[in-house]
């Protein structure tokens, strides 16, 4: 079993049906972007949602780090490892 192939990671990747409402211009742009990458709209939306969640989580972590700069050595790198699931070095 690889590092990222745990039961929890498989469950996290399992698709879940949701209903969303998008502005028409957003939907058209998303469809075009998905088509340009040769993937389904669903897969494209999932990727974009994940990427945005990581960006926002990283920004929050950076802000917390600025508020608490006296964390132990290596704390930031360990946090990035947890967020991205890989070594950052």
C-alpha cells in the first residue's frame, strides 16, 4: 500500500453526488475549461474545489504562523507535509 493509498484517502476520493447552482457564465467557462483539458465537468469542478481549498487552508495556516511565530523548529514544514501529503524539502 502506497503512502497516499490508505482507507481514509480512498474514501476521500470516492465521488459524492451534490447539487450546485452556478451562474450561467461560470458554468459555460467551467465546461470550456474541462473540455480543453479533456476531462469531465465533474472532475474539473472537483479539482478546482480542491485547489481552492488548499489555497485557503494555506493562507489560514500562514496567518496563524504570523500570529504565533515562536512555534517549534520544523513546525511549518510538518504542517505543509500534512496539507500536501508529501515532503516539501
